[in-house]
């Protein structure tokens, strides 16, 4: 009895070893990962939108299109809509502003809305899957592979920045960008501040399409374009009282 | 062992029947090795025409799924999008823009093996299949 028990333990431990060694053997020897050297870096990415430059909604269409085309965002009419960047009125964008008597210019103006890449993102705190997280420069990213579609993040985000894929989005994408993935049914998506472009040294697609009306840079660097614009102009953010510390600034 | 002369043959017969689908298939004349279609033309990566896979063929066949998961995590979580292979060559960590730039024929490459092994990965629910070779999206 005793000796057979010993034998069993020997065999069991040896096979555990063999399994572990086999698993370790799947790593390619010498393989390494690095970031693109031309990638743009920041301590805290921020966006400054000069809303004075968008007096008519038509001037906003090409920018929305540039983003949605680059990221294969579907065009779905009705309540199943998916959007990364869109526009709305002052009243809707800045819901906690008390003044009911706005000057005409502001009353009629439309404002770009998108994910604010908050410093304290409530969406990240609630995600049970670790699918949404803060990454380089304070960007809030989603790993769609991980998303289980619970939509907690959508409930937590005070800005409605996130959209849910109620159905396969592919039939609703007019022109497919073959260099970027789509999403699938059952995952949440939103603006990424173009992480994939920043990492290759490019500015976000909306910034590039805006002719200088949308600025992007490091909020922690006093010499950056965003800091300079904020130093010279009065700006507001959406729902600052909630403490999320949004990274999108609006020059009024 | 009690009743060993019945139990042991019983176990052998059971094991034989249980594994029957495997060995019947292997012995049948219709059994064939999966042949995938390999890329025919070199593709340019990092300014260099390449016709070799990133790692040796056998290693890739056995480990590509784990490698892809490593790629995903290093790109999305660590912002590292360049993979230096064992031979020192650099590649972008992208299923869609690196792997499928060469292996553009999904039906004759990916699907062949996956079908034979009865696995059903959902990579292409999101990642776009190169057009022109497949009748899919
Ligand atoms: S705007 Fe919403 S989705 Fe974006 S980081 Fe803030 S809480 Fe999250
Ligand atoms: S829907 Fe996805 S990203 Fe949002 S909280 Fe659930 S798992 Fe996380």
C-alpha cells in the first residue's frame, strides 16, 4: 500500500513537471515587444474644441465622417444607433448649466460630443470583466475581446459616450476600412482618442479633419497647443461637478 | 484484483470502442492530411519584401493562438505594437494587417485546419477578412 502510494505521488509530480515544462515551451524564445518609436507620448492627453469655429452643423459632418469611416462605425437609424462622435445643443451637452436665457449664438450652436477620457472614469470602475481600462496618457480603452456586454459601463458613464451593438454592425457599414476591425454583436464601443493612430505618431482623425478647430495634446505640458489655447481662451467642460475630470475642453 | 479476468478485458474493449472514431478515421482510406494554401507572393513589411512566416512553420501551426493572445495583450494593454521575432525581424502585432496580409485566403488557410480540427474561433466576427479571395464579408 505504502509503496504504491509513493509510486503514485512520484508519477503525479513528474507529470505535473512535464506539463509545466511543455506549457513553458510554447513561448517563442527571444521574442520581444516594443512600442513604435515614432509614437506620440503624453502624461495626460486632452482635447480642446474651439466651438466658435463650428457655427453651422454642416461644417461638423466631415469630421464625424472622418472618425466613423476610419473606425468602421456603423450608421444605424433609431434607438440601436452606434456613435463615437456626434453633435448636440448647448442645453443637452452642458445639462447642468443653469441659464435658460442663452445668447442666440450659443443657443443655435452645436457641440461635438464624444468620450471625455475622464481622469476618474466611472465606466472603468464598474466593468466586471476588466474589459475597459485606463492606458497610456490617460486614454480610456475597451478590449472588445473581453467585453461581456453587461452594459454596466453605459449606465455608469454620465455622458452617454458609449454605444451597444444590439446586432451585427457589419451590414450597416457603408465603406469598410480594411485596416481596422469592426465590432461584433454584444459588445460596447466608443471613441478611443485614436490610440492606434497616436501610437504610430499620427494625430486623431477628427483633429486632422478639423483644420485646427480641434486641438489635441498633453495637458501636463505647459507648452503644448492645448495648454496654450486654454491659457488664452475661456473654456468649459461637461458636468465637471461629478468629479470625473473630463479631458475634453470646449472654448465658448 | 477481484474478477480480473473479466474486468481487464472489459476495460480494453471499452477503451477500444470509446476511441473508435479516432482510429477508424485514421485507418480509413479516405483519411488525408490537411493541406492548407500557403501564400504565393512576398509582402512588404517594414520596407522589406518578406516571404517567410514570422516564426518557423511547425511552431506557428502549434502556437499561433497563444501568440495572437500575447500580441493582443501587448498591443492593447501595454501599447507595444512591434514584435521582434526569434530571428530578429520586426513585425506589427496585427492579425488583420500582418498575418492576413500574406494569408489572405482565409477559406484555404485558416478554415481548412480549423474545420478539420472542429474549432470555431470568432476572430473574424470583428477582424476584417481581406477581400477578393473569399465570398465572405
Ligand atoms: S466619458 Fe464616459 S465612457 Fe468616456 S471615460 Fe468618461 S465615464 Fe468613461
Ligand atoms: S459592457 Fe463590456 S466594457 Fe462595459 S462594463 Fe460590461 S464587460 Fe465592461
